[in-house]
């Protein structure tokens, strides 16, 4: 790729064929994650990454691959492959930096990849600055077509040093997902102690759900998360409602629109005692629909505030 042209083409402007491939993989991805089929999810994104590299060669300029490597990071996180998750989120941040430097994206430090690196792996601004420097240098030489190649040495070094090394070891002791160990025919716990945990099962919000789970368990209650049930039939929304109906309490993270509204609506019919929390204000449409149900929204800015909301709720 020619260095003099690296800012002339919008990396988000995908040719129709590759854009269609991305949409197909993304649509299939959600179902694979709900099934717990992380291996197939990883394979589909890896293949698309390779297709993007080939398309770049024919076009002669870089395409934005941040969505691909970010979803690979989410997949690895859910599969408890924490070293790989860290690598993919770094590559996602690097792609965001490249697009920002080319004038086609906002601040990379506020994008999902960077937020996951901060929240899960304790990455500070110093590491972000190093990544940014590497990206800018590679862009100036026209050599940022494949961030996996550009960052292979950097990633190896960072995984062997703190804070990343210690955070990875800590996360291994408290994995985010215990793979689909329950059946809807044998819901754990007693009704009076069950807490349905709902929200966005995909993307950067997944960590909030499992933080809620940990606090609920510490209070002596039984968290119920649809993602941890191995039933394939009925469809996930149907058995999510069945799970909800079998819980006295419910806690929803409504920070992102993810299809939870139907479940929130049913809490009124089921007379479920409900707590709604959010880290970022949901889009107006969702906020209006939630408040129309007579539900209050409770804001939190960090883990401590989220823990306090849950502890006060489960008195």
C-alpha cells in the first residue's frame, strides 16, 4: 500500500461484496454466541479477516477491520481465552487509532476496544500511547494493512508484564462465562432467591452482566442468566421469559438496546421485583419506553456504584 494515499480513502466504505460478507457473518455470530459455539464464531471472523486482507490488496488501500477483531475479542472473552481476548482488543484499538488518524473516526480511546482494555485488563494511557505511536509509524510507511503482523512483538511483551499479566491471571480465577451448565427443566435455586440478570449478551456490556452475577451470589441469591442455559428449544427469547417467570427478582443493564424490552415489560405481568441500571444513557426510544412502564432508571459510573445499587436492592 502506498503511504502517500493512506488518508484518501474511507476505510469504512466497504465494497458491496465484502460489506455483504460482513453482515452475514455478524448476523450468524449472534446465534453462535447464544448457542455457546465460540469455536465456530471465531472461525467465521478469522475467515472474514483473511478476506479483508485479500480485498485490501486488490483495492490498494486499507479497510477498517476493527469490528472483526473486536468481535473476536468478545468471543475469546466469553470462551475464557483471556490472552487472545487481550490481543484482539488491542488490535481493535489499533484499527480505531488508524481510522482516527486518517480522519474517518472519533477518539479511539472512547471506542469499545479501548473501554474493554481499560475495564478488563487495566490498560492505562501509557500503553494506549505506545499503540498509537506504532500505528502512526506504520501508517506513515504504508505498512498498516495487517495489524496482527504489526503488533505481534508488542503483544507478546505486554502479556508478560504487569498490569496485563496480573489482570489476566485474576480473570482466569473468576471467568465471565461458565459454559451452559444449566437446563430450563432444572433451574437452580429457590424462587424466592432467584435473580434474573438481563441486558446485552453481546459486545462490550457483557462484563456488566457478570459483575451483577458476582454481587448477586455474594448476597446469597441465585443469579439466572439465559446465556448459561444449554437448551436450544424453545428459542432464546421464549425461554428467557420462562426463566424470568421463575424468578422473584430481576436486574437489567439497559445501557444498550439488545432486545431486553420484552422481558422488562413482562416483569409487570409477572410481578417481578425489578432493578434497572445503566452506565450510559440508553437511546431516547428505549428510555421513553422503559419509563412509560413506570420503571426507574438507576445510573452507575463504576463497579463500586453498581455493586452498591445491587446490594441496596437485595436487602
